[in-house]
C-alpha cells in the first residue's frame, strides 16, 4: 500500500525520531510513505476564523497533491493532522471559503475536500488493522505499563476529527495492547498540556503538564506515549520523571526495526 | 458598557458563532485549562459579544491565554463554540498595525536547545499578523 505523507516542520528537526520510526515501522507493515514534494509548514495551529484564507493554503496544496495521486494523506504529528483535517473539512462544508481558496489557486485547478486524511494511528487501526499489527510484533512489550497521552489536538473538535470518542478514546490504548503492553487509563489523557502557552505563560504550561504527569503516574504508568512534539516538550520540560516517548518509537521497538536506525 | 454594533457584527461574521444560543451553563469556563489565567472567561466572551461589549475584550490579556485546545467547543451542550469567539476577537486586536503580541526579537529568550519548531510556529500564528 502506498500513501501520501506529510511530515511537517518539527519532524525534520527536533522530532526526527517521530518521523524516522514512522517510516521504518510503516515499511515493516508493508506501507510505503511517499513524502509530498515541496510540502510547506501547516502553520502549527488551525485558525478557526472564517475569513482566514492564506494561512490555510499550504494544507490545501498538500491535500490536493495527495488527491491527484489518488492516495490517502497520512500525517503523524498531532498538530499537522489537526490543521490539515480541519482545513479539509472547511473545504468540504464551507462553500464560500472553498470558493475563495479555489480562486486564489485557480492556476492549479479546483479542490473541494475529496482527499481522505488519516492520522498514522488511524492508518494502523483502519488501513493496516490492529490484528495484523499484532501478528507483526517481534519484541513483545509484555508487562510494560504505558499511558497514552492524547492531548487536545488528536481528538478535538470531534465533529471534524471523527477519530474516536473524544471523552473516552481507545485508539491509543488499543495500539498499546496490540504491541503486547498494558494500557494505563487515566482521566487527564485528553486534557491540554498548555501547547504554545509556554511562550506566553510558562507557569501555566507547567501547571497543566504536571497535573497530567501526576495523574498518569497515580494510575500506575511507567511510560507516556504521545504523537505531538509540543506535548513531549512540555511534559519533559515540566518535570516528567518517567520516559515520554513518541508512539512511533514504541512501534519500531515492537516491530524489531528500532535497532536498524540511527536516530 | 458601550454597545458597539459594528464590532459585534464583525466578531459574529469572523467567528461564525451565534452567541444568543448560549444558555449560560458555564461549562466552557469550567472545563477551560486556562481559566485561572483569564480576566474574562470563555462564557464571558460569549456573553459580552452578545451584548456588543467588545472593547474590554479587545484590550484584555485574556486573548493570549486561550490554548486553542477546543475543550470548550466539544463540551458545550449548545454548540456555541466559545473558542471561535476568542479567536475572532484576538484576530481583530492583532490585525491592527503594530499590535503583534509576539515579535522576532523576543525569540532568543524563549528558546532552549529542545524547543520544537512547532512551538514557535504555533505561537507566531496565534499572536501575530
């Protein structure tokens, strides 16, 4: 299976592990990630304003590129996924916005939200299948107690993301179980770490991140996994005393492809 | 309180939110992870826009405390989408000449060796025009 892949700015810099292990693991699962040529940064956060057009064009270009190759568009970073999926939804449902975008990009032909967007986790669940994943595990993570941290961007807004139950998600816990580990369920797994607020108010990010870490630890977690570079940064910077790792790293370890890489 | 009809219509147009759908349950503010940091809370944003009382919001630091985590959007029983109101007011504030809330010369102080690009990209998108 071949899919279009949008890595995003951080995955080529501070979050190289998230990217590299995504490639290696996909390969092991029979999926080829074809990186979009000349992709541009998604902007990190979706602007909900109806009259913002220019800030959403890079997402539309990526969506259109995948559409022309008749491939689903896969993203790994929570933020890229959120921005691209919300932009796609706006192209499908807001005809005034779509008209403005299409006028702006007239030379490249029109686009109206036809491309299917998948987060890498959705790709594993819906395209590869957790049963198939389970069969490919060579290093079982049996006995490890792992907490999934969803944060805000993976699941919300649910009317657009349609990934899982936004208040009682299971996609990451089922992923952990497919790798043979124990999934630790805790209340704050879908609360915000503070995100970009660490620029404006580091103490706010600290308070939010601390309460998430403490909550996960109280539920017995020995490790936290995330799909978001900013979540990882905030949790680690604000005193996580258990490992916080990208879910793709855990996947690569279980699939036995981690050692081949020099991340 | 000053009723600014023009600004009220602008915020409603930009956000696409109908503030009169709000039933004042306060769930948006109760679930807001930035509540303690805010002078005006999410339910007050909705109420003040409904009343056309926009200037205090435009001048409030609360605009820069919202995390855009969409908790208030998903947990509102009436589908009001308060975060979209906050975003529309913030954009109205920073679209003014010289009103950027973050500038490039502030960056060296913010970054450390682990700072992900995502942090700066997101902050610039939220705080500047």
